[in-house]
């Protein structure tokens, strides 16, 4: 049985004070939730204080990005070790904003994912097609390609620590969600590919989250799909009320 994971991606939105306030409110609202894993991914600058705010709770901490190197002359970068110092258990890699605004390639994303695994941080690998790709019927091809390249040289053993997030680019921050049926189709494509690359056992265990304009109103139907194991929430994770409704 796959335990649902509901992750908040706060992106570049909250100051430390605001992030702590939101985390504290969520800790209170979600204290009775047992059957789901809850994850907050604040900005790097808020990690330390949010980690303190969620102490002794059922909420875990993650980062939004990580460097593919461990140490050295890489101005502006943050290493896995630095993230772990602040209590991070997860890290998002290959988010569509990293791919499309900051030109991250599949190769860079693969290096980041492997460096996270090497340092015992669980990566959440994001994949998803653009609107143009979708309109030209390339969705399946694009996501298979991102999965293959993103997971290149990742061992079977390491795969148990990987989470995948399917986030159609056209649905992120736009208010347009994939229909649960369409999302299920892509999730199924991803699971089948994991089966092909690794094994049936691994494909059955791996969690595949849906992301892209998830709201308290559409989350129930999305997560009811057989291959959707949780969500990666942006906009609606910035208000305690909305995010806790999604989780509940
Ligand atoms: P959104 O963002 O919920 O605002 O669409 C999701 C994401 O980018 O992870």
C-alpha cells in the first residue's frame, strides 16, 4: 500500500516570519492526520526556522532545489549536506520552473537527483509536458523521455527513495487542472515505464504525485485515481485553510 504524500511547494513567496506563521498554523490544524505524509518545502532561507516550528509534529521538511555537487566553489548553490543540517528529508528536483525559466536540462536534473540520493535525501522528480507538446500529442513521449533521462543510472535499491511528480506545465499556477482521467493516463504511463526500467515490485511501490492547480475542490477526485498517490501543491499551499482541506 502506498502512503499518500501531500507536499507544499511554497516557491519564492514567504518571508521567514510568514513561513513560520503558516507552518505553526498547519501543525495545529493537521495534528490528527495519521494516514498521510505531509511535507513543506519553504525557501532555503526559511528552512531552519520552519524546521523548529514543526518540531514534534507529523510534518516533514523538504527543499525546492539542491546542487549536484557536494562542496566547493559553486557560488550561490546549496549542498545536500546543508539541507540535511536544517532537517530536510526531501528535495524537489526538475520542477518545471527550474526547467523552463532557469534552463535546467535533464542531465543536470539527473545529477541533482543522484546527489540527493547519495546524501540520503529523498528526491521528488518533477516531469510534465508543455501546452504545445500536449497539443501535438507528445505528452507520452515527453514524460517517458524525462523519466528515462532523469533516472539514468539510478539503482533499483535507490529507487525506493524516489518520488515522482507529474506536473503538466500548462496546469501550473494557471487554475487549469488536468482532468482526473487525463492525469491518471499520464501517471499510468509513468508507472509502466518504471516497471519496464526496474521491476513490477518497484513500480507498485513508487509514489507518483499530481501537481498543477490542485485545490481543495479538485484534490479528492484526483487522488481517487488508482495511480495518483498524492499531490504537489503550489498556490493553494500558501493558506493554512486551503492546504489543510486538501490534506484532509
Ligand atoms: P500550483 O503549483 O499548485 O500553483 O499550480 C504547483 C507546483 O508548481 O508544484
